[in-house]
C-alpha cells in the first residue's frame, strides 16, 4: 500500500526538527532541472545501490517524489514514466524501510502549492556559501586583479579548493590543488611565510568563499582572498586556463600547528567532542540516524580507517553533503588523525544547521561500529564478447546499453540501444528476443533486470561479461553517435552544469547568475535553518 503526503504537510515535516529523508528518485538530469531545496538525489536507476548508504536507518521517515503528472495528463517527455516515485517506494519497502511516503503531485504538485523549485545541484551547500559571503564579507579579488597580482608579485600563492580530479580538468596557471578540507591541516607548509597573499579558487563561487573564510576564521595572518567566480570568472575575462594539471599538496605537508586554532573554532560554534562510548550508544539508538565520517584524504582512508566509517573528504562533505548523507537532522560524527581537519569542518557543518560532532581521539579512539550490510541482487548470467557478436549476427538477442548516456554517445556496440531503468520496461515491451545488458556496474544491471522484467516467461537477461572493455579487447567494432540519444532523452545528464566548462561562455554566465541568485529564492524557514553568526557575534 502506498502512503501519500500532500505538499503542505511535507513543508511542515521539513521544519519540525525530526529526522526526514526527502528523496528525489528521478534521474540526475531531471533532478538538476528543478527540485525541492532539501531533495536528496537518489536516482531510481541506483536505488538499491545508494539507499542503504544515504539512508542507513530503515525506520526513518522517508518521502520520495518524482516529476508528477503534467497538467494535460501527458508525460514530461517521450517515454518517461509517471509512477517512478511509487515504484521507488515499493522497492524501499522491499528493502525494509517502514515509514515511506510519496509526495502527491511530485515536483509539479509542490510548485502548484506555491513552493519554490530549484535548479542545479548541491543546493543547500551552494546557497550557504552565498549567505556566508554576505555575513562574513569575505575578501575577494577579480580575475583581472589576480592576473595583475601574479604578474607583479611572485609571492602570491593560489590554492585550488576542489578535489584533485576536478583540478585536473582545468586550473588557474600556477595554482596548487589543496581541497578545502585539507587547508587547515596543510596551509602552513604550503605557505610558510605569514605575509604571502593567499587566493583560494574553485570552478565557481562556493568553495572559493568557504576556503578563504576557513583560513580567516582560523586566524591565519596572511592576506586571504576568494577568487570571484573561480575558473569560470578567469575564463570569462579571457585569461587562459591550464588543463591536465597535477600540482597538488605534498603527502607530507600536514601540520598540526593549527590545532589550537581549529579547537577554538569548534568551540566558537559549539561543536561537541564525543567519546567512542557515546558514539556506540548513538549507533544503537533506534530513533536516530548516525553517519561516521572520515574526513581525511582518499589515500589516508584507503590505508585504514575505523570500522563502520565512510569516506567523506572534508571539502566535499561541506560542498556536496547530499552525496554522503541523505537524512536531514541526522547525527554526523567526524574523525581525523590530527585534531585539525575534523573540528574545522564540523564548525562549518554546525553553521549549515547540521548536528555535527567530532570523535574524541579520532582514528586512535578504538571505535568500531558494525559494518553496513547492503542488499545483494541475484547476479545475472553472463555472455562473452565473441559469443555475443555471433548471436548479434543471428539477430536473436536485443542489446540494451545501461551505461551513462554520454558514454553511449562516445562509443557503443553498433546494434545496441540506450536505455535506463525507469524506462527499460517501456523500451522493450514488444521485444521477443533475449535481452543482453551492457553495464559498467554488474550490480546495477542485476537490480534493473530484477525489477524491470516485462515478461516473466521470457529468457532471463544476460550481462556482457567484462562490459565494453572486454568488447574492445576482443577487437570488435564500436560506433559513436554524438546526437543519440537525443538531449531530451538524456535524463541522466545535467547539461546545465556541464556546458559551462566546455568553452560555452554563455553557459558559464548563466551558471554564475544562477548561483548568485539562490539566496533570493529561499523562504524564511529555509533561510532560518542555517546557523551563521550574526554581525554582532563575528570576531
């Protein structure tokens, strides 16, 4: 049985102080076009893979939503399904979630009730960055000013607050990659002279602002600035970006000199430090959700962490928290091994309105939590590339590619068609041949096949063993179709945020205008949920 909730009730739930997981189960491109402010992206195509991580407590209050029916009763676009939310609710119930509701009317119904839909991704974090700049009056420099500084003052240091993977795509010439979560721990080794100007940049605005303000909040004596509009502003002002950059912080650049400042910052924002025993009790609390977050680098996490911890690199935990925790009001317990990073990051999370604490002793605390036990789908039988090629020649299989739409455009098996879980049943409803699925993730394919089979009497789908890599390794042909699937069918891809990095200046201008316009779209309750200091309480 499906339990529905109306928009007005949902609005009340979102601000009543109790835990809630508000899950947007549309695909990423659909989500990014217009969604609820607190909506967590959980695409139906990845539901079983990501739900247990984002929403680990099965008894938490859950609301799922999709696009909702169009006013004329039609679908959003050709081939879409209007019942994704109900299908997702049924799957969540099958996974053991006991308090699942569907938003009546979906996103369209929310808007019709007078509430705002937001475009883009990571909305709470990016909106918070704009509010933080207003409150703190974070110093900034324009692209032209930075260009002048670099030309005239060899001592200026540019630190890029994004992850290494994003830095590799494009960077300010001469910049060093130091993700925001690492700044407090590494800045004194990266910039040992206390008079050297420091400029923090990202691709747009948020991480430039938060990175610069982090250093200012810690009392770093250097002149510190945010680069206005980041790499996009640099490019829009006709300065040249570098691509493929690998310059980053050294592995041994960590330094605990900032520990007293980080602890003082945590105290300023009432960040609790909790012992392992308390966290064990929290983990056993059936009425609250707990996320144990290791905020160190990927390399450090891979070398060893605490049982039950998930890797949440500090800068991204602030920037893209909806990728790591999906329950509003949950307890977040942060850990490091230096006493610098976790309290610094927690100070920001508290200002964002989250219930964030720091684990006393961090990696040395002895804390051990039970590991998560994600559900497992029955694996699909496989078919090797050569056998598949022969069957394609005989035309007795239907080949369906479940990889991302952009990957399909770039290269796919010539006889394949692209599809995605919410549309698969409709796409193959008249197909009588055995299905063969192509996927990057065997588990994703298995869950898709398990829930989307149309004819229970048809032969079970097969999975291409080794995926496209095996097909290529066998020397078999591939083809590219730059316009297929059509843009309107690429519901997994958000063109809005990608075109700005592909030489499209107008897309970059639109993006920056969107970012600076976020605060004006907030209602009073959404704005009040943040916990930034008042002007009187700032240092």
